[in-house]
C-alpha cells in the first residue's frame, strides 16, 4: 500500500524527512556573506529555510519574524515562495535586510516581504490576528552581548542604540516579562495548530547560569503554546578559537550549540 497523501504536514520526500528528523542539526552554518554582516546573533538563511520546509505545507503562505534582524527568515520565505512580515527595532538592520531582500528572486510566484522598523511590543499594529502560518525568530539574548566574550575573544557586538531595545534591559526577570508581552501578541497573530520556532542559547554571566531555553519554555506555556519538540543546532564549526573556560580554578562548559524550541498553538 502506498503512502497516503491526505493531511500532509509538508512537501518533504521520505529521504529528506528522515534526514531533517535527526534531533541534532550539525550541517547548517552561515555563508561567507552572512559572516560579513554586522548582526551579533543572526541565524543563517539555511536554518530558516529548513524550518519552513519542515513545518509548513504549500497552503501555508505567511511567515512572521518579530525579531527580524537582518532578514534571514524573510529571505528564506521569499526563496520558498512564501510571503513574510518582519519587525525590527534597529534601522541599521532594517536597511541591511531590505538590501538583502532586493537581491533575492522568489522561487515561485510573487512572494511579498515587508519589514517594519518598529518595536515588537506593538506587533498587533502590524500583523492581523490569526493571519500567520508560521513564526521563526530569535529573541535578544538579554544583555549578554554587552559583556566581554571570554570563550573565543571575538569582537564584542550588540544590537545598536535603538530606544526600547530589549538587549539593554539589565534585570533578567524584567527582560523575560517584556519578552512575554511580545509573544502574547505573537500568539494572537498565529493560526490554530501552527508553529512558532524560537532559536535561543543558554546564558552565563560570570558565576551565574541562566537556563534561557527553559525559561522561554515556561513563558510560552503560560501564554498558551505547547512545547512540541526541541532541535539542537550544533555550531561547533563556527567556534574555531575556543579556550579552556575557568581553567584551572573552576570547570566551565563552552556552549557551542543553540536550542530550536518548537512551539505550537493548539
């Protein structure tokens, strides 16, 4: 008996489905062009493309990123023939995103992409309720980008000087509270049974460890999302100058992975 085609989750063939279903993704990295961009914590277009391929079908047309950065989600959407909306508070990053989008030809049809220079806490001013088929985003990693990098000594970079930047909030609980306000609105924009993928990394500030991915999960479940799954994005190939953290006084772990938190609105 052949495989039934009704109620297909996506357009993947069986071989690709199996490859993408492995819980650790170690074959995705930033392109040379992406490495040249100034955004401090972007994810590559290839990551957004794979998530779209996994969690949308051909009838899912609108992708949303409330922390659009330099436009990876929007570019991936356009290349795959999906429409997209992004919100980004930094004018510098909006300009970069628009420039990148202008160089992309859609894979099929005419895929509209728009990025608003705005605060994501005003999401509902820009995105209609129950209009979004998938969300892919990576929120600010608190104010960790203001700290000196001790793992690999790479240049310190932050999100810029935009007023209202969540990356400038000094208190962790306050930061999570503001994130919650944004994802409450994201929840409203998302259609039933659709997915919200959030890319995050846990945080250490000196001696204190913050399980950011766990805190995001608790926050999202309070809003109404369910945590459907977790994928590990293995980024070891990008960390080519790591050092023995804490040596020889206290053993510390070099974090070279991120969590792709797969939430669903039921």
